[in-house]
């Protein structure tokens, strides 16, 4: 995104709308730090610039990925849906993507607030790869990898900054302790945050298969979350 | 896309915050799903939804009104309704079970409360998604008060700067907490930000920082 300094009246109205604080006042006009801007479109959509000084420049590769991963209204080609993820557990009642004995894992980089660069995402992806995971092909983050087997990304995307990007994969439930240990270690080596989520089938008696693993690892778990209530049809039937 | 999962808050505050999402699955049941999602919107509003939204096309302000949100829904959409109380959620889940639209339905909220609602209505908890919190440079994150408001838009469009500005406006009496909460709703394109809960949080935060 750009702000035309000749047109800008210096009202500062756009500044609070930037989620990563990339807009500041310089010489009495608003200015966007182009390297920090994630192309989310929030300032253009909402700041209601009185002189229409905010404008969208043409996005060319690799900057195009900033919009895909930051603007909630941009549709990702891989998933066919808006946002950065996939249908994941939301349609698990009809897809059977996550069955008993497995968990769906999503590592959401940059959330909340900070945004993330792909060199940090690659650090975690490479560390997690030792578990032999297969990154979700429909997730746009996976499409930026040059070698999904090792978690290596294409070199030209590494410096790109996005509001969030998700590493998504399925894991054998029994491998959760190893995953937690890896994430504890590698999370100390990144310059941003990630939010971690795990999806699981609920046992017929109502118990949660992941609970003992979370407790054993001494991890915090939220008292709120998402519940798929099995109203989708046709229902996926597990063997 | 886990934009409703990581809502930060106390049990008391989150007891006024439920998001229901309905979506088709590509190549399984997406054909003709647009009309089913329109029906969902109507049922949600009848049950007492305080906001509805469409992750594909934007919220009511972006689309030009609630009617437009309902009218414009497409077959591949992901749509939501926000509730401030459990009774309304039970009403909607009862109606959805009866209507049997055949699309996947996900409820975001306190697990024990959502579980109770499922039991009341006779619905199964099929799959859950748990948040294991924030990892890495958490020292760079703002206060819990700010996070509670920011995380109600999982895409991060309700910015720290805007939240701070609105808190200052409420504190100075330039707007009411309800007006401030509605202003914070605007950037949340999916329409999942809960302005009822936000108004309460703004009132509490403004009072705490004034005292």
C-alpha cells in the first residue's frame, strides 16, 4: 500500500488502522513503511482518507503473497476459500480428515498482532519436519515451500512479511509429546509469536484424546474453542 | 482458518460470546449451499444473533447492510452468526437440527457451555479444536485488556492502535462504550467481532484506567 505524500493532509486518521503499526507521521504527512506493510488493505478500506491519498500499487511476486496471507477478503487459490487456512476440522464430519488416533495441528504464525516473516516460519517448519509430517497441500503456506519434505521454503519468499500464515499437518496422536518438545525449543529462536491449535475427534464417552498429552507436557489450554456438532451430510463413516 | 479459536478472556466474559459457523465442503456438498446459508442467516437472526457475517464477502458495513449480507451469499461461502447468550445458541442449534441443512456447523465458545447446549439439543460433539495459547516472543504482545478485544477478530483487523484510540474516547466521554464497540466491529470483515462483549470490556477498561 502507498500514501501519496503530495496529497496527504496529515490528519493521521489512517495511522490506527494499521495492524502492524507500519504507518507513521513524517514531516506532517502519513508515511507507510513499505517493508513492514503486509498489504492487508485495512487502511484503504476503513481509514476514510479525506483526500484519497491511500492507494494500492500493483502487487508483483513475491509481494503478492502478502495480500493472500494478510487481507481476509483475498481468496487463496489452493484452498478456494478466503483466509489463510483450509476447511480443517470445520468440515471433519463430512471429510473425515482427522480420524481417531490422529490430531490436526495448526501453527499460526504472527497471530496475534505481530505478523511474521517466512524465515521464522521456515525455522519452525524445518524443526517439525523431523517428525515426518506431510504439510497440508491445500494450505497456501505449503505451496511456498521448495521442499515440503524438509520444510524448506523458496528463498525469495523468506523476507516477506504477512499478518499470519499457518503450518498445517496431521499427526499421529502418540507423537504429540515430541511435537511439544520441538516447539518449546524452536519457539525460543523466532522473532514473532505463533498460536498453536490441535484438532481431535471426541471419544464416544465424551473424553478428549489429547487431554493426557497436554497435561503431561504441562501446557496451558484454553477453556474455549471450536466444536463441530456433526450436522454435515453425507456423514463420513470411519472404518 | 482458525479465526474464531483464539479468543482471549475470562470465563465470565466469554460466557457472553458464542460464534456459530456454517460451511459446505468443496466437492462434497457445496453445490446449492448458498440458499442453505441464507436460511441459516434467517434462523440465526430469529434466534437472537447480534451480528452475522460472511468470511468471503465481508461484514454488513462492507457489503452495505445486513440484507446485502444475506442476499449476496455464494455457494462456497463461510458464514457466521454471533450470540451474546446461551439461550439463543440453544434456540439456533435446535432449529438447525430440525432443518437438517446438511452443512457442517461449528460452535466457538466455552467448551463446557457449548457441551451443555449440545446435550440439551441432542447433538454430538464430533471434533474439537483446542487453543494451546501463544508461543515465542509473547513479551512483544500488549496487555490482556487489549488482547481480549483484538482476538475477537482472528484476522487481526481490529488493531491495537484503534483499540487504544477507542478506549481513550470512551474514557474522555467522546463516545459511549456501545458506540466504541460498534466502531471496533467495522474492520472485522468476517463479522465475528462481538460488540456486546466489547462494550462491557471497554467500560471496564476505561473505568480501571480512570481510577
